[in-house]
């Protein structure tokens, strides 16, 4: 039986290959546009919430300015050893030693500490940042009728600083919070007198401003 023969048509001109590649790229481009158009703020928010460290507003210069101004004040008054400051990922930390702020085992702010508190309040009052006040003690136990343990003492000191900032200096109470950590967050060894003195402190943390929605 005679086999059928098929004749092939003429090959496509060379320009057709380039044309088909171009059409494919255009199609890919429009697919990408369609995909990107579906991205919205909600999806971005969900993505960033999964991150370990949410993005923060870059207020580094503002915090550094406050720190430098307070450092200059401390230097003029000879208080460098009583007022210590640092900036980290949390924000600006202003650490005030017990010897500056309180009598041993008490939580009432000393009258001589009020000028220092006034200067600090004036520096942070007009900022939008939230402020967290931390009370800390050394590891020597306290047991009085008013303060059964270092927990109560550290909390009372932080709360009294908060009340001064809100009631006497007019800070927005919604921006301020207080907490006490007792002896459980030391910055120095409790084995020496000098170390224990460093651990007895109140810290004002001017928190970095986080993006809304995170």
C-alpha cells in the first residue's frame, strides 16, 4: 500500500520568534500587575506582625537630643554618677539612683530630687513617646508594715515618680505607666556595696514611637 506523503508548509519567518517572545513577556508583565494590585495595607500589616521586631519610626535624633541636654544638665550640677542614660532598641533610658531619689527603704521622692525631676519632665513633656517607669532594688530583703517585700517598694517608687509627672508636671496619664521589678533585673553584681547601690534605682524609659497598627 502506498504511504501518504505530507508536505510541510513553509517555515515561519525569523521575526515570528522574536514576536512570540515579546508577546510572552507582555503577558507576564500584565500577570504581575494583576498580582501586585491585590496587595493592600491589611496584608502588609499581617506580614509585619509576624516579624520579631516590628518597624519603628526613626526618632533617634529626638531621643539623642534629649539625652545630650540631660547629660549637660547633670554635668553642670555634678550629678553624672547619679543620673545615667543610654539609648537602645527600646528607647532612651534615664536611670536615677536611690541616693538621689529616696531614703533607704522609703518611696517618697526627696525634696532635693524635685529639681532634677522637673528638668526631666520639661524635656519629655512635649514628646509623643510613651514613658514607662521602672522601679528596681538590690537583693537585700525588706520587710516592713508598708513594704512587705522589695516588690512593693519598687512598685511604690515607680508609682510615686509617675504621679509626680502626671499630677505636678501635667504629663498625659495615657502616655505613662509604672512597674516594679524588685531585685530581679540588676545592672551590677549584688555581691558588692557599689553594685547594690547601682541596682537601687528608678528608670524612666522613653519608648520609641512604633508605627500605628503594629
